[in-house]
């Protein structure tokens, strides 16, 4: 079963990561879900695929009542991100799921409708959460054409979806990056293939470098904190990505 | 879930209804051929005049039969489509139920709200299961109607053979047509029987 671990807490404001499921089927990619909680307002980022729903639900129940989740945020449309939506709506039909406007008519194939999906405009938007405010930050084409990250300015945490993701071998699947150089090797192939646009990448790096980020939390792999955040942004800015790096083999 | 079929049985049921739809297409094709044949037979009987009056009446009956059979098959096809939709929904519900149940089992103390969700799922599942059963019963009724219609067709195609014997110089042509009628009707009956057996087995 996945475990829930608090990575930030300030009063009732907290971030909890739900990660590392040793019992998940090998064919299903491991994912990190983050609970952002503030004065009883609970938001879950990239809640995951249907098959891992039980594990996420159970891990979450050790921290909060999963039925109290009020908001979901889907960074993009992939099945490992949001195919569990129908199950969450079974539990609480009042849940609202925030997603790029591009995907608001595609995601209902997983569940939900125009009432349960809230379309985020391309330029992003803010959203109140408890007494604070979170921001949906544009990250289009990284990797999806309608892609957002979630920034919590008070906690100084950026949930970065697939940006920063790493496919870690089981013996190196620590929750936080400990050795950046060693870790980033597991992120390189992923970013080269999945991040298709150099222009989008540089635009994101420029904006991210101006944000105050203590933790950069990807959907797969380990969390970057402290100086590793800027190390990652610089590494990513330098990394060749896109079609020019892709050698198609027949 | 009480009366909850397994995923395997729902999948098998889905395949059964898809096969039914394929069988229906075969019957509709034969019914169309009978219709054209009957139209030609009516014209032939008209040319033959008084000696083929009875044959003409029988040909009209066979034409009506083919139209009725086509309508019946259309209704069966609609029901089969409805059943495929319902069973697809059932399969989706089964999967959701399985995942929600797993989540409930993993939670130390499931909340009453979560238990309510499970109860609602079970009720919904039971409702769809009953609707599938109703559609299957309706399909069986319609298949029984189709079987009776074909039995009637068999009887009148035999009458056509007898009437052809009175056709004098048109006798041979009428006999050929009546023989084809009989063959076509005989082709439909096994298809209808197979569809009935396929549905009853479930």
C-alpha cells in the first residue's frame, strides 16, 4: 500500500505526499499524489489512475477523511493522472476537478461532466484554498499541449506534474533527491522524450527561476528541495529536448 | 453484491448479444431475398392468369411474411443493441465496484458515507442486472414470434408447391419458384433456432 507523508505543515496548512506503492502491479507506473490541505479545504493533485485508486484512497484515509476531498487538480489528461475521476465522483459527487480547458471535454471519458470539471484558461488562474490562494501555472507542451502546474506561494511548493519526473529503480526510490547528479540520470531519458518543445521548456525555466520554490514536487520520482530546485531548473534549461534529439528506428 | 455475476459471465453475455446481432443480419438478408423472390412470383402469377391465382395469393403472403420478419429482426436488433449498452455499463460498474470495494477493505474504519456509496453501487448494479434480464426475456419472446412466423412460412411455401402443380404451361416456372421459397424458409429456421438456443443458454 502507498504511504502518506507530510512534507510541509504550517498550522492547518499542509502538503502530504502519497507515494511508493510496493504492492502495485509492475505494469503500472508509480505515481506521487499530493494532498494540499488548508483550514479543512482539501485538494488532491493528479489523483492517479483507476487501478491505484484503492491504494491512494487508503493512504489518504490515514491523514484525512478521503470523502472530504473537495477539489482535484489534473495537470493534464493522461490516464495515470486522472482516470480515477469517476471513482472519486462516486465517493463525492460534489468534487470539482480543475483541468486545462483543452481537456475538459476529453476527460469525461473517464468520468465527470460539465458540472464536475472546471476548465482552466490557457493563461492560468488563481483559486482560493482555505484562507490562502493557490495558482494554476501554465506549463503547456510540457508534455501535454494543455498542461498546468500548481503553485502554493505560502508553502513555496510547486507541483510540477511530469516536469522533474524520474523513473527510479526500486533501490533508489527515495522520496527526496539526496544526490542530484546520481538522481538526474533517471530523469534524463524521460525529459528528452516527453518534453517536446525547447521553446516551451525555456519559457517555463525562465518563469520557474523567478518563483520562490522550496520544493519542486513531480508526479513520478523524488522531490527536489533547497538548492536542488534551481539545479534542476538549470539542468532542464540546458537539456536538449524535442524532435531533434529523437532518432526514430525502424 | 448479491446476484452479482462475475466479470467473466458479463463478458460472455456481451459476446452472446454481439453474436445474436450477427445472426440477425443473416436472417434479414434471407428475408430480403424472399421479399424480392415473392415480388417476382407475384408478377409471374399475374402473367399466368387464372391458373396461378392461388400461387399469387401465397406469394403475397410470403412477401408480407418477409416484411414482418424484417420488422421483427429490427426490433430484435434494437434490443440486442440495448443489451450490449447495458452489459457494457454493467462491466464498467463491476470494475468500479471492485476498486471501491478494495479501497473500503484497505481503510481501517470506513466512514458511513463510504458504506453508503457501496450500497448505492450495489443497488445500481442490481437495477442494471434486472434490466438485462428483462431485455433477454423480451428477446426470447420476439425470437419465439420469429420461429412461429417461419413455421407459418414453411407451411405456405409447401402450399405454393401444391399450387404450382396447377400452373399448366407455367407449372415448371412456378415449381422452381416454390422450391426456392421452401429452401429460403428452411435456411431461416435453423438460424432462428440457433439464436433461441444461444439466448436460452445464458
